[in-house]
């Protein structure tokens, strides 16, 4: 693990990781030609897998309500270590001369995804003082923080591995196909809902349609964005930042909304192609034709 003062204790939390996953990652790393690139990628993979192993230990604590404060402390340590990993990627990975642009983009996306989810975890774990004392730790929020970080780190690991082996799929690295299946179904429904609302805005251009779409976008960003591949997060967020439904004229909004609609249609198509949905790919989401 990245060694940094008080965070050195994290190395002691590691549990043995999935052997097959590590073996596959080691095979990927061993085939990297450039020694400088290989060293950096090996370091990033090691940190990602180690953080996931620590999250595995946190999961056992989550089932014990009397360990909530200890669990929160562990998540905070993992949070800080993940932040150090993001900094390492920015300082070392993105500035490595032999690194190809495609790989730099992948690492940049991983750094963005980690920072995005760390901010969400930080916001969810903020505790306030009351006249009765500090608000107790919310177990539900701990579960949420655990799932956010696990999903982000697994996606980052898979995406980085696929940058070297395009035929590699997440189910070969992590045995979480059931969760991915549920997440993918939900993501398909939510993207379909956004499409319907954007189509309504194009047709009616009224205040109610814009308000409904704005609320749906905010809800998607807070609840469903994490289920997309991390490489799509920046572009989706970019559209959200550019679309000002209540401030833009129809002449400004129409082409931007059309671009966003086409982008969301592309995302929905990609979701339907996921291997975990192979047996239901012909089933349309919320009435949208396959």
C-alpha cells in the first residue's frame, strides 16, 4: 500500500485477495513492454486490489452494529488511501513520458471516478453536533459508502485491465454478476426514463417538462451515475453542467438537448450489450424499442 504516516495501519487490514483475479492482473502487467509504464500500472493495480481487500474486511464489520464507529474509522482510512492513489495517478501516471495517450485517458478517468466517489462518501459521512452530542453513525450510510467505493474500485480495475486486454470482462475478475445484473437493469430503466423526459421536452417545451427532466437528471447523478462505466462519467457530467434548462433560450437548448438525447441513447445501447444482460437483451426498457 502507499505508505503515508498514520495510514500505514491499512497494510495490516489486508485480507488475502481472490487468487484468480491477482493472477490475471499479474499476467496483464507482465506483458507491458515499457519498464516505466509497467512499474506505474503495477503500482496502480496493487493499490486498487489492496483497497478492495480492505473493503472486504469492512463488509464483515457492517453486520455488527456495535462496531459502527470502528467501521467508520476504517472507511475513513480507506478513503484517505484512495485519495493518495488518485494523487499518485495524477502526479506519476499522467506525466509518464512513454505512456500512450489512450492509457493516459484511462488513468485520468480512474482518477476522476475515484475523486467523484470519495467526495460523495465524504458528504455522506459528515456528522453534526447537537445539544445531545454527536449524531450517531448511520449503518445504512456505511453500507452506502462501502458499496460506492467497492463499485468504483472494481470498475477502475476492470477498465484498466481492459486497456491492455480488450477481451477481458469484469465477471472474470470479480464474482459479482448478481449485483451487476441488478445494477444494469436499474441503469437501463433510469436511462430510458431520461430519454422519455427529453423527448417530452423536445415536444412540449413547457415549464413542467423542463422541471421533470431537471429533477430526473439530479436523481440520476446522485443514484445511478455510478453504475455507468467510469469512462462515461465525465461526458455525462459535462452535458449536465452545460444544460441550463431554466436559463437557456429554446434556440440554445434545442441542439444541446438533441446531442444529450443521442448520447443517452448510446449509453442505453451499451448497457443492453453488457454480458450480465445477455439473456434479456431483447427485452425493451420501459417501452423503448430494443
